[in-house]
C-alpha cells in the first residue's frame, strides 16, 4: 500500500469529522474532544490548526484519504498526533505516515501521548523511535473517566 502525506485540503475535513465520530476509534484514542459530534467546535479547531505554525498533514493510502497526522505546539514542546480510519488499522499506515512526518519535521525533541492500553498506537510510536519517558493520568473524554497515559519522546 502506497502511503503519502500532503497538506490538508478543505475537502478532507468532512472525512476527518466522520472518522472522529467512530465510537470504537474514539474509545481507543481516549483523549478526544469533549463532544466529537459538535461540528462547530470541530470546524473551529481545524481553522486554528490551519492558521497556526502547526504542521497538519492528510494521510493518503493508495490515493484515498484515510487520516491525518500533525506536529503541533510550541517549539521545544511540540507533539505529534495522528488518526487513521479504523477500516485501515493494522496495515502499517500509521507507522508509515508518522515516519514520513518525522522526516518532514526534523525538529527535536518531539513528544507524543497515548492511552496506556492503546497497544496499537504504542507500537506505532516505538517503531518510529519514540521512547516512553513518563506515565501520567488524564481525563479521557471518550471514556468519561481518568485513565493511565504514556508520555513519549523522540530526540533523533
């Protein structure tokens, strides 16, 4: 499968919105917006992202929009985040996309967070060179409770 990144287009946003409202994906991601179905909040979020110094990218698999990957935040504290449509899980797409994003954004260190029980995301991050540096607890909107999370970083 050919995985590519490109800048986000306005036409990608309805796909991202649909993906964000998949109940199983929400539960796995855990740390999501308080109300993922709030379209106005979703649109406002993406307006801010697209107007910022963040590096948002659309993930394409064989030419189809299958998710997004972004580097965001302040220099020295920037984080990565990614989302792949559940229909494409387990195919190496997130790993390929994150690897390409790390090549595109050479700035280090970069950080990431994942729910401690999100084994798929943890595998992706470890394959891309991230290392667990801390454990924390945070409120996971998608689960309605505090859960354990892992904080990771990559330096080179």
